[in-house]
C-alpha cells in the first residue's frame, strides 16, 4: 500500500515502526497520531491512517512495506 504524499509516507513509517516492535495491535491510534509530528486534520490523513493500520495488520512488515524503503521505489 503505497503512500501518495509526504504525510502518508510519515504515517506509514510510524505505523511500520510500531508494527516491527510488535505493538501495533496494542497501540491506540492516538499514540500513532502523537508520534507523527503534525496534526491529523485532513480527512484524507485520517482515512489513510485507518486503512494503513488495517492493511499492516494483515501484511507483515517483512513481506512488503515502507519499513524497507527500497521495496517501494
């Protein structure tokens, strides 16, 4: 699931970091939002965050994802 802009890329990287730590299923969305460094004020940011978390929970970081930037280039 490729991000389409810098904000989505930041969201994906934070979610992937939490996923590699094995905490994604325990992490409230508020923790992800706090780690972003920018307010999630756009509906598109919120929607991408929700979709990306759901996708990441079904797709382990090792098989595909932003955590390995070379996979997405």
